[in-house]
C-alpha cells in the first residue's frame, strides 16, 4: 500500500498529539493516526495486524485538520478499514450493522413504533431523518419536523429512504455504501434543498454523494434567518455548554457552530458557557461505540468533565450520535440541540 | 459550493501562528476590526515556544544592560528593512515587548523578565516551560541565588517528554554551578501507558489520584528544586502548579522536549490574547485566492469543505510562516508562494559567509528564500512592484525562517512593525 | 607480539564470508575492518540478489555463478532476503534483439527467465508505464546487505574468529618474500598494535589496491562509482529491471520500507570519498520514471554512492566482467598473501570458498567448506511479544531472523523496552538497548545499521536523541559529538536530494536539533 499522498509527512507528531483516542487510551492501545496512515502501511504490513488499532479511531478527523503537510490522514485510515473489511475481518459489532442494512435498510434495528411522516409529503425542502433520529432518538425526528414546521419551511420527508451509508464507510464496506447511495438518490427524486439533523448524514451526503445538503442549523440560519426565530424564555436560567460534533464542525464547517452558538444565544434565559476543548471528540463516531465501548465511554466522560468544569447545567450537542454516547456517561444533563431548541421555539 | 455571507474588516491577517496572532492583537488593541484566517497546526506550535529576540550566539550580553547597537546589527536583515522607516529599534522594542508580556500574562502565561537578558523571554516561566539548553542554563543559573541550588530532574515512566538521562547526557551534571541529578519515578495509576502525548498526560494528571502519587514522588527527593515533564493544560497551569509547589514544599517546574510540542502553549495563549483584544479567529479555513484592484489587494476568498466566503479588507497582513508551517512551498528545488500572489526571493546579503558545501550554505540557499518586502514592510507583487496595502510578517519573510532567521522574537518584531503599517493604511 | 594463522583485511561480505569459512574449517582467524562491517561496496550497493539475467549476454560466467549462488543464499540466509521476484521490461526504443538474446542466453546458462505478457506484468505491477513492450520474469530477490554481512560476522565469531571493526591496517613489514608483520590502528582510540600473520588475505575491496601496494604489488583493479537513490515507500512489489544493454537508471529494488533506484557507472581516478550529486539524482529519477511514471511524485529520501571494485579487463565499467579473481601472490614477491578482487554481493560466498581453499592449501588444512550447507545463523524459536503491535513484531522478525528472540527478550525485560524509538522504521527502544553495549557499536551509525533506526524517510528526525538516551555515556565520543557525527553522516545522503518534501523535513529537523539543543546538523 505504498502511498504517495503520505509523502509529505515530516514526523512533527501533531496528529498524534491531537488525537483524542491516543490521549484517552494511550499509544500502547491505539498506535495513532501517524502509525496507521503513514508508517505501518509502508512496509506492506499485513492489514489484519492493524485491525485492533484502526478500529479504535472515532473518525473525528482532527488529525487531518492539524497536519501541516495536509496529508489526508482520515481518508487513509478509511482505506485501511476498507482493506480490513475486504479481508473479512469485521468486528462483531460491525457485522450487526451490516445485517441491519440488509434486512431493514437501517444501521440500527428499527424501533417498535416509528414516528409517521405525518402530513409532510410535499415540499421542495427534503428532510432526511437518518437512522438514529427515526429509531433510537425519535424525539429528534419529532423536534426537527416541528422546527421546520414552525419555521414555515416547505418540507417533506422522503416516502422511502435507506441509511445514508456513513456507518458502512467507517466499517469499510464500500459495496454497501455504493448500494445505499444509489437507492437514496433514486428515492430522493426532485428537491431543492436537502436538510438533515445528523452531521454524519450531512457529511456523508457532501463527501460521498457530492450533494450540497444543509444541517438543520444551517437551514434555520441561512434559509430562515436567526432574527426570524422566536423563542420563549427558558423556565430557569440555564448555563449551556455547546459540544462541537466532529462531523459538523470539521467536515460541514466551522460556520455551522458559529450559527449554532448565535441561535442559542437568542434564547432568553440561556447563557452559553465556554467549555474547554469544545471541539474534542465525544467518542460517538467511527463505530467505536460498537467496537470498543470502553474507549467511547472514556471520551464521553472526559467531555462531561469539561462541561462540569465550565459550570454548565446542560450539555447540548447537535448530533444524535454525540447525544447517545454522551448520555452513557452520566454526570450532567445531555440534550440534543434540535430537541432543545424546538422545546423553546415559538 | 454554497457561499457564506461576505464580510468586511479593516485588516485581514492570513496565518494564525505567533506573528499573525501578534499582529492581529496589536491591531485589535487599536480598535481595528481584524480577522485572522488559518488552518492546520502552526510552526509556532511545532517550535520550542521560546521567544528570544536575539540568538545568543550572536549577541554579546552585558549584565543588566542591552547593547542596542549589537542588537541592531544582529537583527539583520530586518535592520535593512526598518532602517529607512519611521521607526527605530530603540523605540519599538520596549513598546512591543511590554505589549507582548502584558497580553500573554492576561492569558495565564507568565513571562520571565530575566535580568541577564531582558529580551530573552521564556514562556511559562517561574517554571521553565522550555526545551532549549540555553534557557535551561538560565534557569539553573537563577538558582545560584538560592542556598541549595541542586536540581532534580524527575522523569515519569510512560511520559517520554522529560528524559532526565538524556538531559544530563547533553548538559552534564553540573550546570552553571547547579548540581543536577536525574531520577525516574513510576506513577502506579498510570498503569501500562507508554510515550504519553502532552494531551494524554494532561488528561491523566487531571485525576486527583495521579496528582497525589506525583506529590509523594516529588516529596521523596532531597533536592529543593524539581523539574517534571509537562502535565498541565494552559488553563490549568497556574493553579495546578501552585498547588503542587505548596503540597511538596519545593520549587517545581516543567521541563520538556520539542517532541511534545511545547509551542502549543504559546500558540494557545496567543490565540486567546488576540481573541481577547477583539480579533476574530477564523480557523480551519484556507485562502483560495486573493482579489486585486490595480496595486491593491481588495478581498480574499476563503474556503472550507462546504462553504466559500468573501472577506473584503482595507489592508492585509501575510504571516503564513515558512516551509514547515506551509506558508512557503518547496516544489522541487524551488521555494514558492502557494497562493502565487506575491514575489518570493532572497534578500541580497553578503554577510553570511559559510564554507561551500556546508550544511548552512545548502540550507541557507533554500530557507533564505521567502516573501520579499520593502522598507515599509510592503509585499511585492509577482512583477516586483510594491503592493499598496499588503504587508509581510514573520517567518514567511525572506531570511526569517529558522535556522537562518532570528527566531520567534525576530518574527514578532516584524509582526509588530507590519501591524503599525497596516494600521496606517487601513 | 601476537601471532595469527590468517589475517583478513576488509570486513565486507567477502572478508567476513572468508572469516566464516576459514573459522568453520578450524583456522584461527582475525579480521580487521577500517570502518564498520559492510562500509564499502557491501553497504552501498543496490541490494539485489541477482538471478544472473543481467549478465547472461555479456558475462556468462558471472551469470552462472549468480544463478547457483542465489539458491545457496536462499538456503543459508533466508531472513536476509525478500522474495519479491523480479521483472525485466523493455520500452519503445529498447533493442528487441537484446531481449531475445537475453532469453536465449539465460536458458543456455541455467538462469531462470520466462517471458510473460505485458498484461500479466501490469497486473502484477500496476505502477508500470503502459508503454511497456516486453516483459520477462526472473527469480530475483532483494537482499539486506547489512544483515547479510553482520550475519557472517556473527557466524564467524561463533566459529571462533576474531573480527574488529574500526581497525585500519597501516603498514606491512615484508621480509624474505612474506608479509611478516602488519601494523594496525584502532581509529577511534588511536591505539596502534601489530600482529604476525601466517597468511594475509586482502579482501579490502576498493582498497585492495592500496593494501597490495603496501606489499609492493599491483592489482588489476578498476574502481567504478555507482550512485543510488532511496525513494520512500514500496513503489513496486518486486524488482524491476530495464530489458536492454545495461545503462544508467535501469533498476528499482524494494527494500524494507523504501525503493532503491539506480544506478550509474563512472570510472574513479583515485580513492576519494564518493558522494552522490544532485545531477546524478535528477537523471536517475528521470530515467527510471520512464518505467514507473509515478516515481516523479515519490519522495526522494537520500542518495548514496559506492565504489565498485572491478577487475579491470576493459575501460568501460559496464563492460568489465563481474567475475572475481583470487590471486595467490606466491610466485610474485609475496608468498603468504592472497588477494580477492571483483565479484558481486550475490557471489560473495563462492568468492570466499575459493579464497579459503587456496588459503587452506597454504596452511595444510584439509577440512571441507561447509558454508553452503549450514545456515548463517542457527534456527531459533521466535517469541511472542505482549503489548507490541503485530506489525512491529513482524518487522523484528524480518530484521533479526533467528535472533528475534534475543532482541525481543531485551525489549520485554526493560520497563521502557517497548517504547517506540524510531517511528519511520517502527523500531523499539529495547532493540537499540540490545545492541547498545555490543563491542562493535562505537557510534550511533553502528546502531543504525544494526536496528534500522534512523533509516526511514525522516532520516533520523526524531530518533537520534532517543538513541542517545539509550546509550548515555557509553560511546567513546562525547554525546553531543556522537549525535553531530551521526547527523552529518545522514546529511551527506540528504544534501543531493534536498528538494521538495525532504527540504521541508530538514527545515523541521533544524527546529528540533539546532533550535533546541544547539546541535549542528551538517558538520562542516
């Protein structure tokens, strides 16, 4: 796997220093982005030897951000995962994801009851729910629909849709990634704007489908406008810490977090507090919750600690994966951004 | 690609390392609207984090007194540049350094005001967050004044950043009259961790159990002065170190190697400082291109993965750094401007006399190349004409990158001067 | 004064091979090498285990020897080799007749060479230029020359030989038609000593002429300079050769984490230190990228030049036979000296055997040569390493072969032994610890050759100081001097490729070394 794109590595160690999994788990467990993407592959290392290392990556992409040589470390890591997958070395937890896709076209097992699309069947704005909002955290789906309704957006839900494919890319299953993409593009049919409340889906639509989707926050800010959003006052004064989901802040763009902060600050009674390393990964991504739950939990706990140190009452995250993982840590109340916003939006 | 709303500022600074942030802070302090654009890790973060204005192999110190003439002649070719400007080194240096010291201490970074070398500023001093042997000597030298000037270097197994054996091998067991002894300790709660990164150590040592174990280990040493590897984050540092010192009854400080990116603390402090002054930091954006009108640059198109944004400005400060940071690009044997906007070259200089085929001659040849500026710090367009409103600062300038330049301190000087000029034009 | 049965001068593959052979036959042997073992041609070649195909047309004798010996080496030192296979490929403009001649001659000489389709070749090596016309598959492998030489050293010592590196022969005393006394100096301590040998073997490679001169003899030697460039990454799976009359830029060899491209040929007037030049680097990359277009984007890590000691039968280095000669100087003025010149890395064992036969003849020793049948190092069980990633354990097996267990044990017994010391080559601290106290290690470069620390693409950006932390004050030089010497050796190889990514790498290294520890990187 000689890779010319890793040519520029100057061994500065920035990627290793920045990696949250290395920070939590230690180099003896997770050898870090540099070893995986730059060093180990150049010997023609047997791919299966990298498995337990590369699967610990949460795909937070911080390494790619800091690299002074602009080596596409995250892409390299995904390629290693693809090679591992092709050798049929998937982790147990990851096999479940594939089974769910094959049976239900969802990355998780469907919930017993699923919120109905309701009367939102027409409209040029296509709202894509995503697997988690539909099945694990239905409050997010309901809140997103409610938000869009309150904002008078001409939106509809797709009649039929499949998992966007993001988790499969993390697992390395590019065959299913392709299949899901083809199915979804057919199902989406015609629309003007694609909106989703999951940064994982948003990122995947950008990178894999080459679309120009908007996260709910971007839609509210750009299409509606922050001044047009009216809020009731929060019942008690709330100190809120805002977590920056990796895939929203890094891949969709820093502007999304600026929007999120600005909108939140318009809610009376809400005070946004500065949390240390708000952009550090919460551990929810990359399939690590399924593969190495203790790593995901340690990262979640570290994030909760940061929020507590900032004296926050509430830790808000605009991402269902973040919300799910952070909720495992306990210690502070966790809220999904869309749900929180909707609860106070007129 | 979708567009974000265009913005307008008085000054756009490209480059978010020490020079860019310092220029931005200086401009914001004068009530200019400033935006700083940057991406990736900066060379500042990768540097030693030490801010010496003068390389001490050039500068001859006299105790308590700075020889400004020597200083002036040593900061060549900067000297050539400001010679005909309205500023003199005598005037700008004190002003600059006091602003620098103030704005960093506001962000929790204490500066050493060393009697021996007024301009040799150590970040995080009181402790020596340093990795240069020279400042190490300085710190050790200060301990001369104490009754018992013995120093313990306490390495923590699993934390590679301070290798006491290596320090002693490099610096010897007696440094400026101070006796140095290397020790290693195992912190039981660290378990099997190896080669901890600075971030990892900060996480680990935020747990009280580990701090207790460290306190016990420090107390066991007989030396009254103890150097440990870095275990604090910037925001944690002052409080945490004070507690460590009082709990152990010793003078404890952090000592570190470059591989743990000591420059990160300086970087963080300067970011906060620029932000505190009112500069807007636009991270993780790249400049796609600059737009011109005649001999003025008028706006920049910024890009992220999904968005473009146009920022218009009255003046521009380019502080994109050297080869390491990426502000200059080595394409084959040619050093180039990645933006292809300004002229890159070498300052004529006959002062550097190195033997042919030597390392310095070869490296010099390449690393001396950088952005060319006029006496007023104005950048040159590719055709060689001076740009009206674009100024260069820092290691991006010809002859300012390490090892041929004069270090962080010299870069900060250029940033200060560039800021003054940019202010006038904006 | 000390006496010895056989004194061997020169610690390359040939010299150490002879030491091994003689010691295994029960002969008392001492070997003196002026620098570290394998510092001459053995340490600056292409690392090819020749199938023989390159020589079938012009030098059938060498070709046959290569074909036989490469099987022997595969038998006795498998851990020194990478069985990556090889291809000969022609491009438009290359002489088609040569290709046919090569195939025919190969078959005649028992050298395996089989023509395959271009489609097969490209399927095997996707990086190849689509313009390839013909492809021939050969039985080549890549060889780690340092491992091979050090394996011979180890084996020779096990058989009772004494081998000393950093010991340079300074003078012979020739009396009554014999080399009576040899004066030598430890180049590090400066200590001078003498010895009285029964037989002297001159295996000094490029310096063989100088040794012969000390006995007033002249050798038919011609020194030829060859330059090679190390490119980062394994760009090809196997060896790639140009299918034409040998010329510059013909060969690419995968070696550990890199690809070595080469080579050049230029007659050398004297014995000056040879260095690769920027022009040579540029033209090698230019030429070789005709076979592999992607090469132009690859990162050149370093370049090195070596001296090929050829027997001078013709004026053109490429025309000179690669065959070796063993010259018994009895019959000339010196009856107890034997010189061995010419030859190839691939045939070193055969050269050693022939030389040893002659030497034993002089000594009246009738023992048989066993070097072809006995493995270089005895097989040993490999041990597991808990807490160490599999790919690092794999690296250690590749580097140390049967000695993996010993080295692994050191890594496991020391609390810091499993720290990663060299990131590019994934070398553990314990590996360096294992060799740090060895008698042969007298500088950081010696540790580099034995563990591969510092050989990766960052060219010791990080690991020199880590290594220093291991050796502490254990080196003959002061710490700062040891690091500076090591770095200036690295610099010699970096300077001709100081462009692009390597320039950026060096700029960063200067932050680390000169910025922090005020160390000079490049010497003077």
